[in-house]
């Protein structure tokens, strides 16, 4: 088997890991490893994807261009095993699609999904369905593409780990339970002989603050219920051992010894590093420790080095099609090059071979046609990607702006109620776009050719009036002016306001003090 490189990008809740493996031997060999930290909320897909892309761009020694398999740790997936009647091959996809539409609580156009056939008895097929909302995968692919990483597959960590356990010769995975603990969810993978089943419970070790007593107690209850359900199935897995993975979980003091005693089952930490060779350019001990801490990274290599139980890819369909076309580009180029060389030989032979040279030229043009078509499709795809990214940014801005306006008006109403006898006549927001200041200490991605995002400075001009009940027929008193001043100072302390600007007062109308002032709004809380 010829050697080839496999690039893996792990996107977790706080870390980004890029690894490169050399495949083709008896065992995958880790050649490169880089890890970086970041902070972002996965519940905000665009902000999370942007933070991941920036963290990836800052990794030391990362390649300018790559096509990695991405494992997205915070990607919440829905899984279900269904039995589908076996029909003709051309109708099977439609039958499975109908099952997906019934099995998931979302519209199909709002999700990315894939399936794998677990068993086939000739009459029915047991099919594993995996689906996820498409916002995060699409935002992640768009953001990473701007940093030179063209995603070719989005893999699902539990399925990878099941494949890896099956492929790792040193792991006796039959009749086992794999516990993959994340910060916000925990996957329970039941491993049988050439099969597995998957259940995801919606809590992780971060929900208990650590991997301590509270998390253990809750996890034991979920595992006990799952084991009972497995035993009720005629072909369920009879669990005899437990494998633990998840960096925070396996590093917890005493967890591997205290936790299994509650279930009366032996347990050990999953060590996929024992099935991977470490390249000479890496520190073997440190690399092995990192591989065990981020088990899905090594699981990608092990899944592709042996017979995988299932293959799941949640890359959005239109991006998957573009990746497949892009992978054929070198073949088109090679064909065009061979035809060109053949044509050159004919031309150099003699003038008598003009007819053969003409045939070669026609073949060259025919071979080049798919390349030109692919180039046009790629350009259209890039334009669509930029349009989609701009739309996502616009929608995020509208949603955030709406929520901020609601909070601003609620805060303003409370401050007006405290003063009384005052009302606002008008509020006008003036926005000015300015080039951001250049920070010499800030990281500048040398591959990022996009212009800097302008900073929007917003000023609000407010006009209002206050009633002076004590002096209805004369000019407003100094007390009224003081009350308006206190109101303006109070509004200036709002979380949406950075500073208060010019103030004007007009007491020419009896019993009423007219006022006007400007607010410099905070760009961090845009309205």
C-alpha cells in the first residue's frame, strides 16, 4: 500500500488540534502535532467558527493549505437505529430519507445527515441515522476555508472511537462500553462483535464543575438504565468492561478506580496511542499523552487504517460535492499534461505528422474542457460561500441588535420612571464607519487577504421634555434642571453607552424644560 498523508483538525470547546499522519504502513505514524487554545460559545455558530479559524491560523507550523478531516467536539448530533425494509438500490436512498424525516425533530433542509448500514439479513437493513443542525458545520467550513483549510469530511467522534477500538489490535473491544465524556454531553458507545450502538446523554463533566462525585453519580444512573435496555434486546451487547476517554475525565484523580466499583465492572482509560507510531520529529512521551487526551484525533487515523464499522460524514451536501470535484482536479491536470506531451512529440517529429498533432490538440482541448468547467464551478462556489457568510453575519447582527434594543428600551424606561414627569420626543442614531486602528502587537495572518473589518461608531441624539409642576406659568426652576441632569447622568451609566456628549437646555416655554443631549454608544453592545 502506497504511503499517503492524512490531516486531522479537532475543534473542541476550548482547544484546536491539528495533526498529520503518514498512512500506508501496518500502523499509522504521527508526523506533526500542534495544539492551541481559544474561548468561544458553540451556541453561537458564527462566533465559534470564527474563533476556531483564528486559533487554527495561529497554530505553529500549520500548513498554508490543507484538506483535513474535521472532528467537531461541540457538534450536537441526533442518533437513531431503525430497521428499513430492503428495496431496490435505486429506491433505498429515498426509503432511508423518509425514515430520517420521521426520526428527527427538524426539517431536512435545516440539518445535515448521514447513515450507515449496520446489518442486512436480505429482508431488512438495520441503519444508523446521524443528523445535526447545519448552522455550525456550514459556519465552520466557511471560516476555515478563509484560512486555507478546505474541509473534506466532518466526522462524528463516537463513531470514530468505535471504529478505532475495533481497529486497534491491543483493545479487546467486544462486549464493552466506551464512555466518551465531553464538557456538555457524554456519549455511551456499546461495542459488540462487528457492531455498536450509540446513546448521547445531555450532560457532561462541566455541568458538575468537574469530573467528581456529582458527575459520577448521574453518569452511573444513566449507564445502569442503558445497560438494562441493552439486555432487553435479543441481540443487545452484554457489557463486560468499560473504556474511559475524554481528557478531563481520564485525568480526574481516582476516577478510573472509583467509578467502575459502582457498576461492578472493570474499567480502564482508552489508550489509542499504543496503536499509533510516533514520528522521530516529535517527543514520544508528550505526543502519546496528547493523543490519549484528544482520542478522536488518533481515532481518525485508526478508522482509516482498518475495516471501519461505520463511516459517517456530516459535511454539508453542496460542500461535499465541491470537495469531490476538487479531488478530481489533479486527474484532469495530469490528463491534460500527458496529451500536451504527446502533441509535442508529434509536432517535433516532422511536418508530415500535422494531422496527428491536430488530433492531439483536439484531445487536449477536450481534456481541458472539464478543467475549465470545474474552474467556473469553483469560482461560483467561492462567490456563493462569500454571499452565505455575509448573510450569516447580517442575520447575526440583526438578531443581536434586536435583543440589544429591547434591553436598552427596558433600561431606559426604568430610568425615566425613577425621575417621573419626563418624556422623550425623539431619538436619532448616527453611524459612521472608520478604519480600525492598527495594533502592532496583534497577530496578522499572512494568508488572510481580506480587508480589515471597519469599526462602526454610533452616536445617539436624544430630545425630550420635563414638566415643572411647581412652576406651571413661569420658567422651569433650577431643581428641574438638576433632575434632568441626574437623568442624563443615569442614562450615561447604561451598559450600551460609552460616554455622554453635548447637553442643551431650553426653558423658554413656561412650565416645561426642553433638553437635548448626545450619547456615544458602546461598539461592544451595538444598537
